[in-house]
């Protein structure tokens, strides 16, 4: 009796290791790529915001012949009992009447050419007289 001979050309069966699933990472990379492309497209396509000049000359309607109106945002904070206002803050009594805002528009006389208002500033933003 002889022992069974292995068949020529056949190799022992190899166990294939399972690899992690790549689909979730592909989905995450695709989503982040689309978001980045959307942000770049929006930054290129949208027009720039207008520059608002806030200076001493623009706030005074008499020295401003162009009719520019500057509205400064006022933030109201209601203090809790026991709290004090920070130094330099204007304190308004809650029982005081609501302040009224009056906007006056000065129009130049007909036929007069408007003169441009030039505001010279330094790099830090300080107004040069």
C-alpha cells in the first residue's frame, strides 16, 4: 500500500484575509470634496459686499452733501438684579420712553454738481484731517 501522492500543480489552499470596506471613506471624501467645491464656487461667483465708510464727516448731515446715511447698530442689554453696567456704558432706565429717531435728508439745489467727500485715513484707520 502506498501513500496518496499530491496532485501535481496544485498548491495548498490559501486563506484570503478580509479587507475593510472602503465605501464609507469614499462617501466621506466625496461629500467633503463637494462641500469644498461649493464654497469655492460661491466665493468666486458672489459679488463683493459694499464698503461702508463710517467717519465723522459721514455722520454729520450738514457737511455731507452726497446724502449718505450712516446707521450705527445699538445693542441693548438688560441687566439682571445685582449686575452693574460696564464702565463707559450708557444706562437707560427701563421706565424711560423709547427714544425717537429722526432722519433728515438734505438735497442739493438743482443744477449744482455734487462734490465728492474724500476721507483720508492711515493704514490703521485713523482719519487724517
